[in-house]
C-alpha cells in the first residue's frame, strides 16, 4: 500500500506537465530588451519561506548565484525550522487518521489511545528524518543540505524534472563540488533504524528497507515541488489576475 505521505506528494505532480507549455512572463518595461530567441527569465526574488503560504521552504537556494558555504550551525538551524514548524503537526495529525483507518501497526490498537500513539510516532518520523538528513549528517559529512533550484528559463521541463529527481542521489559538498548524497540516504537509514524503537510491528530488514525507500521517495517529490513552485505560483497569479 502506498504510504500516505508519498501519495500526497505524488498528487501534487499532476499540475506540473502543464507548466512545460507555460508562456513566458512579460518583461519589465524598464529592463533591456532580450536578444531575439532568448528566453525571458523573471528577475530573481527572495525565496518564499513557505510554499503556498503553508509548507516550510527553508532549504531552497537559487542555483544561478555563486555558491557560498554554510556553517554547521546554519544546517542545524534549517533542520530545526523544518522539523518543528507548525505544518509538521498538522500533517502528522492527518497521516495519523489515515494510519488509524488502515489499522497500520495494529499493536497500537484503536480509539484515542491508538490515535495518540500513531500521532506521536508520525511526528517522531518527520522530526528524526529532517534532523538527520538536513542537519546532523550534512554537518558530519561536510555536505550541503540545500536544494539548488535551476528555475524558469534554465532548461526544459523534462530537464528540470530530471535534475530535481537526481538531487536525491547527488548533492554539493561544503566546497561546492558534487558528490553522492550520503546525507540523504544515511540520514534516512538512521531514522528508519531508530523507528524500530517505537514500531514493534515493523522491525524486519524488509520493513526498514521499505521505510528508507519511501522516505527518500518523499524527499525526491519534495525536491520536484521546490523546483516548480515558483512556476505554479506565477501561473496561479496570472490566472487570478485574468479572472479579476
């Protein structure tokens, strides 16, 4: 059965293909006229700290600007912001309802006691995963936990989609060079192993491998959303403006 977190993330991808045929935004009249045939790229603006005004977006960076190393303290700060922001509690509450309805981890039982256990473990999953992959492991392995977005005008829809997916396997080091994303996989592996403490029904090697793949898959879809969120935002704004 598809994990609810993965299912929610997959559903967000339904709107993305239409962006590949999105028309470029009109250039600012005071800006120089671009060369013939050149894509019109919107001016860079500060990153939204919340996608759609809700979802935390603390580790997205503009890939077109010069790379600057961040400290271990900054990495831990990013991880803490993603781990303890209020949407985490709301999503954990929703996932717990789904887990309750599906009777996942039957030893938790049903009723309020069962729901409370599922809520607590769902929060533990998200907090542990975020802290390990965005803070602890990047600090220990000297890797950068940020997602460096290509952005509109820097390749086709397919190119940007494949780039976003590849970031699950490739990341930047503190020196700006590329390496395998050890932080992503080792961090989620540690989180999956730690979950054996509070998941008595899913402690086999197969169960842990499944948790690892699901979490890395969820993070992959999160990267895709980070890549295309500004496109979605711009499209929604134009649609709203046209309706008005």
